[in-house]
C-alpha cells in the first residue's frame, strides 16, 4: 500500500510539474543572488557558501511544504483519502517520501553548477550534497507539520511561518557549521550523526502527530 501511494504521489507530481519546478527555481535563484550581491571576491563567496546553500534550502523547503497538501485539499482528494484509505497512517509517509524525491533530487542535480558559482572546490561537493540530502528530510517533515496545522486556515501562511521557522533553526545551524567544517577539511562525521538523529527524531514524532492532526481537521 505504501509503495502504491508513493507512486500515486509521484505520478501526480509529473502531471503538475510546478511542484517540482517552483522549489527548484526558487532555490537556484536564491543562490544566484549571493554572488551578485557579494561581487566577484572568491574568498567572500567561499565563506558565505554554506550559509547560502542552507538558507536557500530552508526557503525552498518552506515552499515545498506549502504545496504538500494544498492541491489535494482544494480538489477534495484529501477528504476522499481520509474516507477510503484503509490506513491513513500511511498517507503522510507516502507524501513525504514522494516530496523528498521530487524536492531533493533536482536540487542535488543542480548542486555542481551552483557550487561552481559559489567557488566550492569539486572535492567538497559530494559531502555538501550528502549534508543537504540528509538535512532536507527534517525540513520537509517540519514543513509538513506546519501545512497540516494550517490546512483549513484561510490565511495560514503567516501562522505556518511562525510554526516552522523556529523548528528549522537547529537544522540550519548544524548544516551551516558542517558546511564550513567541510570546506576547512575538518571531519564532519559528528554533523552527519546530529542531522541523522534530528531526522530520526522528526520522523518518530512529527508523522504520528501530523497524522492525528490531519484526522482531526474538518475537511470539506
């Protein structure tokens, strides 16, 4: 059942490519602004590169989280899922798995070009990609929580922002610190462990809570 739901979500994404293109374009344009704002100073770009990558990832994850339930809520698919799915507990993991694939993989595909713009050495790109891939999971989980809690709110964007941004801060701090250590040639195994632990904690806490919140929503 889980695999079927994931395939359905991915198929829906292919029929609505804006769910893939919007976060990718937002991420890319945000990164491009940093070289334009800082000029051609290579040392400056390299110093701000980790912060640029992670701030762009955070902002793109905000957009991806907003898209997670919006279309299904608007067309009634979410209501039908709540009625007809034998196990609603599988819906959120399926949506998150599909969202991670359509959000993270295109970003990683663009990373070598963006890293070149930020003057990140080629040897540091694989570790940077691994950090971003691992960090995108808790960002999407937190975004999903905000999306569920504000699903039926007419003007829920600001409320969602207030909910998710404070929870994003630990991931941002760990990611930027790991990015700097990676560029300095220091070991980043501890940062991988921290991001992994944060991802695991988010998985075991947010998915049950968000599913219960979804069940409690008064959907049309």
